[in-house]
C-alpha cells in the first residue's frame, strides 16, 4: 500500500531501476555542484584521488650526477648498471637517469683515454717529427702566442705547453691557426700533413710579411689532429715558427705585418710575396719524372709574376725607391715570359733551359736596392728563394714529408 506524499509542491517521481531500494543512489553535491565521492574507487592505489608516485632509485640519481660531472666516470657507469638491475628487480622510478648516467660515464671514460693517449703532432718541413699533446693548453694557442714545449724542443711527446712572453727565450711562436674540413672519418696521416704542409707555409706571409727578416735557422712547424682526437671533433691545425737547432730556441717575436710596417713597405711586400708563395708550390718530383706537374707549376709562376708586375707598377713610390722598384718590376716581367715558355716545354731539357733563365732574372741583388730604399731587410735568405730558410735542395725536405 502506497503512502501519499506529504503536502507541498509536487515532487517528481524517481525513475525505477534495479536498485534494491527501487532507486538509483543519490550523490551529495560538492561545494561547486560536482558529484561527491564515487560509489567505487577508480584509482589503482588505496582511496587517494591521485596515484602516489613510486620512489626514485637513489643509485640512479648518483649515476646521473657522476656522469654529468665526468670526474669519476667509471664509478658513474658502475652505479648506472647497479641501478638498472635494482629497478628491474624491485620496480620504481629512475631508469632514464640510470641510462643517461651510464652513457655520460662511458663518454667520460673515452675522453679520459684520449687525453692520456692522444693529442697533437709536431711536424717540420725538414722532416716529420711526431709529438703529442692533450686537449689542454696546446689547443688554446692562438696567433702571436709564444710557448715552451716540455722537452725543450719540438720533438718527442708533449702533453702540454707553457705560454711565455715572446721577449724571452722560447721554443715556438704561433703565426696562424686554421680548421681542416672533413667528415667523421679520419682522412689519414698523409692527407692531414699534406693540408698542413701547404696551408702553413703560405700563411706565414700574413704574419711575417718580410721573409728576409726571418733568420735562416728558423723553420716552419705545425701541430695537427691525431686519429684519436679527430673522432672527438678536433680539426685544428696550428702553424708555428721554430728553430732548426732544437737547443737554441727563439728570442723576440718574428711578427712583421701591417701593424708594424709602413704603407709603402706593406705594398712592396704584398707584391713580391705573390712570387714567393708560388715558389713554395714547386712539385716534389723533377721535370724528368713529372713534366706535366712541372709545367703546371711554371704556369702558376708566370701568373704570379704577372700580378707582381701589375702591383709594383700600379703604385706611386717614394722618390728614392721609384727607380729601384721599377727595376724589380722589369725583372719580374722578363721572368714571367720565361716561366710562360717553361709551361709549354715539350721536354724536360727545354723546361730546364727556361727555368734557369727565370731564376737568373730572380737574382736578389736587384731586390736589395729596392728594399734598402724602403727600409726593409736587405740580407737575402741563404736559400736564395725568399722563403725564410726553406731548402728544397733535393734532400727529401720541403714538400717531401
């Protein structure tokens, strides 16, 4: 028997359903009108409306920290392995930290190995001389720096160098630094030395423009990447001057450029340095063995002398230097013709004939008068080629490295 509802506003009937009381359960309203507690718990842990995060593995944290710091990479790697084993067995968070710590520690170990076993190599034009250096101060050398090698010379193994004032006695003076192009694969010792050989010897003119002012006992050396350091991104080649007498060293800077020379001096040196730079490209093989290579070089010499002539004749020189410089330009023009004929030589004998006449025209006595008038060094290098002591006299030195 149904009981009538109490007097008052009409109450809608509740829909009937399978609820034991005949109604769907009603839920109390929250402060914002949202339903109250659910009749069942949708979360996986207890009755909290949010999951409690699993604890982070402390060993994984330690592995990541040591991997980032890299000062004890072996410990970081071991802790990373331990953390991964614990996480697999017990669960928890920190797998990413353990993996990252292990990877960083592995890289750190590799870097330590390279620092101890690899470095840079010293080479000289008169013969390749190996030495090594770490990624420390040897890689921080820049143009104009003077330094001492640990052994007192540019031979042997060097893990570090000491920068010193150029006014003091020193083993080497840096005159240029450049980066090699190349992919991840090491191009080989031969390729690296060939690039350094060609670039360094030409770059010296930008630092020591007056090659005659460079002592005859000074040679060009360079430091290059090793196979190991190449794999870590080392592409830097450091070009430097050093004494051919390893016990003598250098004293005072060899720098002479636009900052210390007058405008007429700079103009003259830029003109004649074009010829010197072309001379440096002389092939290793003689015309008897490589006539094609010798003819190509003769063509380069002809073009260089043509440019030298234009530069010398295209400037107004001081009164006392006008005629001497004109004589140098005339000799350069005559030499250009001989080099052009050598470039067309049909055989080695014809090449030698034009080569000899061109070298006679390059007699330094003419340059001495012009240099004296311009206030430049007047003592020709012993080699007679303006190269500051380089000797390509067929003894295996120079380009034969």
